[in-house]
């Protein structure tokens, strides 16, 4: 697949590693130390959706010391790739949105 952020041709077996290492700046990280929860947000490059997920890391301080860590990127880009395969036509590099009325992420 072609990377949707750069001209790199991503090997099919591991696009997540390229995305997490080279495009971590696409992931917005917000943390709440009181609840020890972290929220990740990433915008779809093809549609107006912003995908979000929350989790409670084992060590929030260690994670926040490096907000662009590979682990954070892997979680966020995995969510994005799921969205792309479910809601965009992968044969057109995600350019055409497939109609799905049951998927409405907040944006």
C-alpha cells in the first residue's frame, strides 16, 4: 500500500510500523493524570472523521515522557487502518467513502 502521508511504498506485512515511526505527529495525545486515562485522536486523511480511543496505560508517567512513542502510534494507527478498511474502498487508496450508516465516530 502507498502511505497516505508520504510517498513511501509500505510493505503489506507491516504498514503499522512505518506509520507509527514516521508519522507519530499525526496522533494527538491527551492525558488525565487524575483518572490515569489517555485519549488518542487521529484524523482520517480521506474524510472528516476524527477517530478516538481511551485507555489506561500501565505507567502513565513513562508513556507521557515520550508522547510519540512507537506504542502510542501503533494503537492510533491500528484504529485508523480499521476505519479505512471498514469505511473506505481500499482499492482506491481510501478515496471513495463506502456508505455505512452504522459508523459515526465523533469528530
